[in-house]
C-alpha cells in the first residue's frame, strides 16, 4: 500500500514541480521526498503517507523552490526531514493568489456552504487523527495521547466555527435622523497572514484559520520551522474537503525576512500571530505600516495560587495538568506556583509524589507520559532558570537533570520542582516554557494577588479556594485574560482565549474569535419616506 502511494506521489510531484523548477531538479526532489515519505510510512505505520509532506502549497499546487531546511525529531536530536524553505517572492506569489481566491470565495459562497466545507474538513481531521498525531509527535515531541488530544482540540475549532459562521448576525440600529435606516454588515476582512507556533502545531492553525474561512477570508499560513509537517497534513485535508485551493496557501520558510512580507504587503489585511511578546511587538509594528487588523497571542507568566482554604489534592492534580501539559511548553502553563505558607509542606510533598510518577521518553512509546522539549534552546532555558534560582537560594527538590534512560542526544530534561523561590529569581519574571515547577510561599490574599500581578504579562491565572466571596473577588482582581478557578484546564473552542498587558490583543475561539476576521460596515439609507 505504502509503495503504491509513494510511486503515485513521486509521479504527481514531478509533474507539478516541473512547472516551477528544471525537470531534473524536480524529478530529483520528487523522488527524494517520496522515498522519504515511504520510509516514514514504513517506520511509523502511517496509513496516509501523503499526509507527511515537505512542500509549500501555493496557488493550488504543492511546490518546492530548491531550498530546504531540516526539521529535527526532539527525542533523538536527529533530522526528521527536509522541508521547502520558500523565498520572499514565493510569499508575494502566495499572497496574490490568495487575493484572487478571496474575491471568488467571499463573493460566491454562503455562510451555510462554508460551514458545510468546514464540517467536511472536521470529519477528515477526525478520521485521520492517528496519522496526524503520529506526525505531530515526531516533530514536536509530545506524547501520542497528548497529540491525539491536540488533534481533537484542533478539530473542535473547525466544528465550532462551522456553526458560528451561520450566526454572524448584523444589527439594525434605530436612527436619530428621520426617514433613515441604519444597519450593519459583517464582511470578511480579506487576505489573512497566519503565523503559528510549534507548541500546538495543529490547534493553533485551526484556531486561526477556521474562523477566517468561516467568514469568507483567504489565508496565507507561515508554519513554524520546528513543526511544518502537521500544518501540511491539515492543509492537504482541507483541500480534500473542498476548500478552494487558492483560499489556503501554506508557505514554510526558515527565512524570517521572507515571512515578514505577510506583515508589510498591502494586500494582506489581517495578521494573526501566536508566539513571543518580543516577536509579536515587532510584527505588530510592521503590520501598522499598512494599518492591518492584528491578533496577537503572546507570552505569559501564569500565577497558580493555592489559598489556605483550597482542596490540596485538587490543586495538585490541576498543577500536574496545567504545568506539565506539553512538557510545560504552553503559554497558559503555570509559571509560578504560589502556595499559602500554611499548606506549603503538604502541597510540596504531594506535588513531588505526583511529579515523580511522570515517565520521560519518546512520545510514540505508549508508556511515556512526558516528552522532550522541542529543541536544545528550550532545554538550555530551563537549565538557566534552575541554576539562577539555586544560586539565589532556592532548593532543588526534584529533577534538574537529563534522565538516564532516554536518548542522550534528544532534548530531554526531567520534570523539576524548586521550593523557596523568590521574586528576584529569573523564573519569577520570565516564561520558562518547560517542565519546571517553582513553588513560592505567601501569607495573605493581598500578597498573593500582588505577586500574581507583578508581571508585564497577563495571559492566564489560576487559583484554588472554596470561598465563593474570595472566588469572585480574586477572579476580578487578577490582571489576565483567562482565569481558572479550582481547575487547571481552561482552553476550549467555546471560550475566548487571549491576554491583556503584554500578552497580546484580540481573542481566539468563542464567538469573539469570529469577529477578528470580519469588518463591520455601517449602512445608512436616508430619505426613505418609510
Ligand atoms: C498556547 O500555548 O499558545 C495555547 C494553549 C492552549 O490553547 O491551551
């Protein structure tokens, strides 16, 4: 089965690539990519090897331009594959094609038709979830069960926005002028530049492009260079679902300058980015040059507060979910665990017991419960935070080492717990983005809230309490866009996701996520004599 698919892929690719490249180069690249997908297929039992692809999708075709960049497998540190590294002019081509796609798609489809396309895409994602999850594990490192969970989470945005598409109502507004009617139209903003992160290679794409496609926009996606394969699998399935080819362009690149074309090209009307605050501010400044609409989902430094009236077992379980999901590489991960001093000994003991049960290893190994980090830089940052804290007096309770029974060239670090952490330490001020749980102590509610808010970030915050008055008070006092009370799980398609302060602007998911992709036009009809 794999062999036939691979031969088919090889012939198919050489025909298409020859349009762009010399015939010899395109045959060479096609055979290389197809043999490669065959190997992956055999090795990891993908039932759809054609979902594992390293080309760009521009103007309705899978293309290469002769340049590639390596993608690494985090559990071995070895090269997983080579992916097309497209140039600035490829972005210009993709943007122009997306503009043609947008005009046709937005003017010829109804919301119900677009919803039907999205539902087909949802079905295809779900029916191929094991293959997508396998690809995701290979390039991101997370465990297979987490990856399947992410694919289902990714698909939930597609079905959510398929339904929301049909409910984008406008308003009829009572006019202050006689014989006048005022109403609003919600219209798609146009071509959208989508720049996604590696920590959720599937969900961060669908959370952005499902609302865009639902309202009638077209998208040009720049996937992360660490995890471009999952993006290609999703785009392949979107095209199979019947989304018009020019409406989705996928342009991988290692050239950051080429990708900035998305933020400067006047055809692009909207930029949606998830990543660091530093890059988000840089991209926003570029986008403001042509007054694009922007959504920025940026860094966090989430406090996780355990008050003296908390259910400790619940708080420990929630900390496990919230801190160690994706090996601590989420923007909403608990970055600072603040525990009332009365509960500190019991909470710490129970947290150590739970974290000790985590099994670090290769994500496709069924017994693994904690994968590697995505790259060496991630491991270095965690180590830097540990060293800094210990040098300033924190106690290393657990971890802080590379586990022995894993591939030593992989990007592994053992889940780590530090106690006696104080606000002068790096870990208090910088997002660790790794499996490090730093535990602080506090004496009063005011002190906890003030420590929690003592950061330029404002994405997520969590707290544990049984007192309803405290729940209402602290939920409103925390300076963040998302608050979890007595839970570590706050992300869902129906819930608005986004930050305040330097954690960004705009909301994703929910009914507000749709609004990021349309403009509101006020239509005033005068002299109606009605
Ligand atoms: C993120 O880390 O950027 C997203 C996490 C989530 O959706 O829960």
